[in-house]
C-alpha cells in the first residue's frame, strides 16, 4: 500500500489528534470523515481537504484504504465488525468494548476476516516509555523483578462520565494493565486489587472508586504494582519504575518547562504536563506513523485486538477482586 | 535526671554507633559496657573512659541510670525484663522478639514496671522522613490517600543470617511497617502480601523470600504500598512518596555526593549512600539525643514497646498472607 | 493580510525547517521557492505544492506576500534590499551581514522602505527562555543583578566554515549577545572578551578562537557573563541563569529523554538534545508563527533589523577586546 | 607526634567549630585556650577539659604541641610570627593579613623558622569539591577549559564589618581565588574584575562592591570565571562547574533536605543549606583531621602560607582592576 487514504470515524478531540498525526506522515491522508455531529466532521474536512460522508458511504467508498475509529466506546465493536466485513485495515481507539464477552466476539470476527487491526494503546509509543522498554530489552537492568506504575489524572471526570465509563479499572487503569503486560513480557497469573472513594463521593455513588492499587504476580516471580488516582493537584502523573537484578530504570514526568526558581521559600520547578493530550502528543503522532508504516510494509502493528482483550481481562479481574476482597487467579 | 549515665549492652557495630551518639549529647555518657566478646567491650570502654562489667554487675550498678540494649535479637526480651525488674529506663534495638507471644509477654512486664522504654525505630528520626512527616502534619498534602514506601538493601545477607532473622517481613520490612503506621496515623485494617525468590536461591531454601510487596488498607480508605528487595546494585534505596488531596511529598535518597558528570554517555550522578550506617548516621544520633532528652525532661519517647508489637503484628500477618495467598484482616 | 503566501529563498536545512513551520500555521503557506541547487528547491516545492521559480520571478510575483530569507549569509543584505525595493515584508535569518557597515547600510534601506522585517533570533522563542523572560517581567527575581549565559556546541565546524563565518563572536556568540540584550533590558556599556584555542588548532590557524568568555557591564550595574565553547562531548549546552534581588531563575537543558538508570556506577540520565535543530525545533516553529501573526495583525515582530545591528556591534567589540586585551566602551 | 595537644587562640564561633573538630580526631585534643573574652574561653575550656590561659602562658607552655589561630584577622600575622618564634606548628584561619606586604613579611618569618603552617582554606576539604577535584585528577574531563565558580552569601554583613573586611575581593572572593588556583592547577596570568553596588548602598558608601565578577586567563588557555554576590534570597550558593575536553563536572549545592512537594504551583524542593557553618560543617572537620594527620605523619598539609599569599595577590589585582577598569597582568 503506497499511499494510505483514511476514513476517519469520529471527529471529536481524539479524532482531531489522529487526523493531524496522519497528515504529518508522508504517503498518508484523511480522505473521508464522519461524525454524529456534522459540524465537527466539517471542521476536519475543511482543514484537510477531506469529504464529509455517511458511515454507509465510507464503508462503501473506493477512496478509503483504512479506517480510524475515534467515536464513542459503545460504537467500537460494531464498527470493527464492519471493517472486518469490508476487509480493510483499522486503527481503533481502546477499548474494543466494556463487556469482555462482546469484545471477545468482535475480536473473533476481526481475526476471522484477516484484517490488520491496531488498538490504540498510545502509551507504548510515548518516547520515554519506549526508551525505557528498549533499555530493558537491551538488558540494562537484567531480569525484571519489581515494576511500579504510577498513573494519576489531574482531575476527576464528572459522575455522568463515570457511570458509562466501565469504572476506573476498565476506563483508566486499562492503560496501565497494557503497560504492565508489555513491560513484564509475560502474562500476570494473579491479581489483587484494592480501592477507595477519596476524591469525589459522587464517584462512590456511581458505584466506582477513584483511588486504587493493583498487585500483579507472575510465573517468573516478578511483581507489578499499579496505583491510580482520579486527581492530582500537580497535573498528570505518569511514571514507571522498573527494578531488576542489574539496576533500576525510571521514566519520570515530562514537565511544562525546565525553568527553576530559587527563592526564599525553596527551589520551585514546573509541574508535569497537564493531561494526556499534552503528555502524549508525541505518542499519538508516533502511534499513527507506526500504523501507516505497518500498512505500507505489510507488517503487523505493535498492538492488536488481542492486547485489548488481555488488558480487559485484567480490568475485569480487578473489579472482581475489589468486590470480593480476594485475589483472583488468572 | 540531670546527667544520664548509660550501661551499654552489646559493643558490636550498632552498639558503637549508639555509644558515639551518647557521647555527643551534653549530659550523657557511657559509664559501663558489656559484651559476649570482651575485646569489643574493652574497645568501647577505652574510647569513652567506661568500665567493662558483667551483666549482673551492670544491673546492680549504682553508676548506671539507663540501659542501651544493642545485643543479639534473642537476648532483647530477657534483658528488657531485667530492666523492668530493676526499674530503670531502657533504649532497646528492635525487635523485642521474633515471636509475637514472647514479645507481648515482655511488653506486659515492661508496662507493669512503669519504666520508660524506647524501641529503636531509627528511621523516624531520619531528617528527611521527619521533615516529610512534619509537612504532612502541617497539612501540606491534606488528607493522605496513597503511601508508597520503597526499601531495598544493597546486597543480601548470607543464608545463615536469613535462617535466624525471622524472615524478610520480620527482619527488614518491619521498619517499613513502622514507617507506614507512623505516616498513616491509623492502624491498617487489612494486609495482602506477595513475595518471590529472585535474588538468591539460598534464601528460598531457607524458607524466605527476597523480593516482596505488601498492600495495606485502612479505615479511612488510604492505601499503603511497601516494596522490598534484598539487593539493589545502586545502593541502599530508601524512599517515601505520600500522595494526598493537596499534592505529593517525596523523600528521595541521600546521594554519596552532589557532583554530576556530563559526558558522551549521558549525565552521571552519584549513587545513594551505601547502607544503613551511612544513610541513617544522623538518624541514629538524633534518636539517642531524643531518648536522653526524654529522660531529662521526664517525657515519653516517640517510640515504645507498643510500636514494636504493632509492627510485629503486621509482619506476622504478612507471613500468613504470603503463605495462604489471601489477604489478612487485622 | 488574511492569508500569507510566502516566497522561500533558500531550501537547505534551515529553509526546510521554516517551510514546515509555515505549513503548520493556519492561513500561511509556501507558494514559491528558489535555491541555487534546483533539486533542493524541487524537494520543498513537491512537499508543499509550491512552485520553483527564479529570484527575479519571485520578486515580481503576485503570488508572494512575504519572503523568508534562508540562503547563505553573504546574500542576506542584497536580498533584504530587494525586499525593501518591492515593499514586501521579510523574515531573514541572522545576520544581516558580517560587516557592520554593510549591515547598517542595508538596515537603513529596510527602514526607509517601511517594510516589516523580522530577524531570526530563534532563541527568544524557545519556550524555556521565553518562560524565563516572562517570569523576569513578572518580577519574580526583582531587579536583575547577574546574568550567566552558557552556550556550547556539540562539535566544532570545519576550519573552512570558520574562515567564512566571521569568527566565534559574530557567528556563534551573536545569539548570546542578543539573548543578553533581551534579558538585561538595557544596552551594555562596556565589554571585556577573552578567548583561547583549545578545541581545534585549525581554528586558531584560521584566526579564530574556539573557547571564549565575555563580560558585559551595564548602566544599572547588572553584570552579564557569556561563555562559549565550540565543543561539548555531552551535546548542545544552552543554559541561562538570571540572578536578582529576589532570587534566581535557571533555564536548564532539554534532555533527550526523562529516563534515568541507577546502577553500580551511579545514576545516569540522558544528554541534552544534540544540536540546534533538536533543541530549538519548537522555537523555529513559534518564531514563524509569531511572524505570520504579526503580518496578519499588522503588529511589529519581536525582533527587527535593529536587533541584528545591536548584536553585531557587541560581536565587533568582542573581536576588538580580544585583539587588544582591553575592555571596550560601547 | 603521637598525640597532638592544641592551644586554641580565639574561642568565638569558628574557634568552637575547630575545637569540636579536634575533639573528634583520635590522638588530638585542646589543652589550652585563650580569648579576649574570658567567658568565651571558659565555655570551651569547660566543655573539653582544657585550661584557660594567657597568650604568653600558651606560647611558653609545655602542654601545647601546636596552635590554632581563630582570632580576629588583624592578630593573625603577629600570632603566626610568635608560632614561628617558638618553633611549633600552626593552623591559621585565612587571611594572613589584609596587607600583602605585611602578609609577605609574616610568611617569610614562618618559612625561615621551618614550622609547619596550614592556612584555613576550608572549601578544599568540602567533600563535594574534593570529589570534583579528584575526578579532574583522574582525567574524567580531560584538559580543563572553562571553570565557573559561583559564590553567593545569603545576606550581606553590616557596613561596619565591610569597612574592616578588606572588601569583597579580599574577604569573600579570596576563597574563590584559592579554589580557582587549586582547580586550574596553574597560576592565572591575567585578571579582569567588574563590580557593582546592587545589594546595599551602605556597602558602596564604605567603598566596596557587593556584586562582582572576575575573569582569569591562564598560560594554558583555560578561562576561569568567578561571580559573587553578598545576598541570595535562597541561601548560601556554592557551586563549581568545570568544563573540559571530555565533558563537564558540576558540584551543586547541598540542600537542607531531599524532600520535594508537588502541588498546584509546581514542584518545590529545599533551599541550599543556609551559610558556611552548615554547608562546610564537614569541611571544617576534615580540614582539622587533615592537619592532625599531617603533624602525626610529618607530612606537609595541603595548604600553606604560600596559598594565602597567592590568593591575596589575586584579590589585590582584582581591587586594582576594578579601580582602573583595565585588566591586570599577573
């Protein structure tokens, strides 16, 4: 595939991020766009000289080589199945579906069709985390023994969002589960979750927690710890610490700037970048570049629907562990 | 008590540390010393113009106002009981005993006697951790939500030591349990432990683990995570992260020096100070100063036999959790 | 000017950087391009759907609203004068000319024509330095007292380049002179330069130095120190320290990544970003965005031909001071 | 000399520091003490079981093997000469005298007598700077090219002190001149000074400056820059940057603690330690330990009256350069 012409489904915030990423890749462009809000689609179409179409038109179009699914979560599975049906490759935002059964059925359809499907675990493409992974693969810390993933959002979403989000483990920690699987290089065998409502009582009333930790055990004996909070006054906190037999790798936060002020109160530095659009701006760009390259070279993208299922399995186990108070064998 | 004359029991490495600390406190000195190795006792006696005596002589002496117990762990409980019997204050290295029942009985005797008893949880006196605690008490992070304690030794002890140590949870993580209790400001209600043998197979053969993590839940919803390893190539890793509603406090490692070298390979800084004698040199000094001040002012020291029991209770629960694979309600 | 159509003169490395920057600005695009190497011009023309033209065609074109001069230094002055002659705005890479007299004559022609002329002092648009300046303007350090600018290249240019470069002070430190003027907020009144040949003897044979420092005095009493080296093993070193009555602001280097490795040798972090294209990637983009915005809003750009003259005056004074060994009054 | 019994001349702040340092060295103690304020002498005598004596008694005493001169600056030269006269070793606080001629005469007397004389350039014994020097000697940065010494006091002394201090160059920067000589490993050949009154007008009225910088040139081409300020809101700023052909070594400030707070305003760390007594506490101790070791081993101490003269020569040249506005050849 020399040139890749994309049909973009979903023209909201993350759809725009992907559209910009595509435009920066030589040999790729957005040719068609669809959104439930026509104005949103028009805006992107104008910017990138693309055409606003209906979903049916897009799936029938001869001007579309591949799809980007950036619409709401509940539409992912049926759209993936339509991609499978027309036999064209697709990049889809995570998750496949909040229901494991539904996600599994969709995944089966995708696999049966043989299409290339990449799932948007953007953090794997973050230059910091990718460098850390590369160093691990180069043997810098030897065998991994303890992995500590810290992930905190700057501020909690409204309770309305919480209700449809699938909960902290499926909505937020899902990224960390993928990160853990990727860095561990093996599937966790046991999971223990604990959680609390400390940030916003409305989150508790919606049946969710806003502060949580999960411990993952593995066959090799490596231990992974994930901690999440829905609110950090100092911004988006995204750190990884990988400790092994030969030493420790730490990926710290990217700060808003490198300027420090030394004054009578102490030495003040900048906060971490505010949220995912800032921190993962490069990751989103690199992710789509990777997808285009995979299509052009006929190679398999680094993430697939399998990764989506595996992370969801961990999220479901965490929900169960939190509910029962017991660890869950995987 | 204007002047405090100490009888030092145990003239090994940590006994010497305490002796030096005492000498630096105005109004305090070592007057008598005893050790199973007479040469060790002589060395300290010479240095500080003290007298080498037998245990019986020391407990009968009119030249001793208070005791420092720095002998082997199995002697702590009987010695504490002798202190209680003669009604004189005592500073005792942790733990009271590796058996909770024995420690509890000893503790009861101590309390019945009414003597002042301070247990050596030295890390509470580390200037970094003490400052972090002070900032928490000043409300800097508001309500504590997640506490992460990292504690790694530079290299594992020999398997012979492991066998008599009581195991990682009672020997090493006991310090972190005390730290967790101190910083949480409440007793944990539930504990889940996991552990592996990744550093030295001989540790596994001795029935212990060398890599472990514990999750503590509390009434307030705050979550504490402790991770331990018996080996870190880069030195003694002693860090605390306290995350709360208003922000995060982090106490980092003290480095061997502040010099950085920027070269073709990157920017290299110094390692953390090697081990507890280096890192906690100030803490040991401040700890004994605190004990002397408590005796002189008739106040209660910051740690007591109760803290020893409470930390041991958590260690025993961790042993049980690791064995059963289930969380333990406390 | 709603839309700004640019004629790009010079399609080399820096021309490409500016072309990419222009394309990212809504309402701006490259319509025509010229280079002494037709292949270079073709490459940019292809990428941005622009037209390869001759210089005469470009200056006569009705499809060009403004010029970008990114050709070799010796062409800057005559090209600026052609821009003045056709009465269209121009963004020109520094310097105007290596000869002050020539630069002054050109500058007079530009001013007489009334065209908008922005000179490319890209570092003022670096987010770190811009933030530092903003903090200074907000009064964070109060009155500036000591300014220390460190500027080191990763590796020296070939001696052939040195010979036509105008020398370290006019070619390299000119950026730091501009930075000093900008941050001081006043013109230096006295300058003392010292320099050595420590990096490459060929640089000395070419009549230049490769290691230098300059001290600037001012009316207010503030002191500015600039140090330069043509070679730093650890990459491009670009730091500013502004010390004042209320404290100190420091803008550190931007590192290649945030990952740290703790091992037996110490704690290793990444090097500074390699060179100007990496470190100032954002600055180049923001600089052109600023120029387009100035054209669209009819406002004066932040830098002008006056700044080019003023920095060159300092560079010439530094050459004289180095030669005579005496300070130069300005 | 197996045991070293010291006569301490001057029982003020720095005398107490030295007395404590001596007591911590095995085989060394203070046996006699004298001060113009008898109460000050009594206090130290009590603490260390020493005897309060008169100057005449001390110089005649058979209980004194060596002297520590920690009295006021104007007494240093005559006291050093008395040490020379009685032929006993002496540790003397810098400077020998504020007058170069007087210092030179005194130095000649000391040398003629053949006594061991160590001058208190304490910073050479700071563990950070000593480590940096050791790394330089190990060839880590190769040939030194640029040396930047930053030295700022937390707050200015009263104008009364300024008047008798010899001025900023002789009183404050003298330490940095010694540091520059030590790290350069060669004598500067040319010096250019600039200075301003920015901190306190009273300092200007006393004929001195409070903000200054000096540029030192050398035979090898290495350049050294020293900047001083009498006031830094953030504490005692003591940093060294040594840049060479193979990289850069930086010795940063020692902070009050390692705790960082991340909050809505940014990430706040501790200030540098307040002033010289805190920052150089270790240096003062190591310095005296070094002197005792030199006496016991019969070796030459690391600093001598020659270093005092050489630093004073640079200070005098700086005064002259500031006055004339011209560089001074050395």
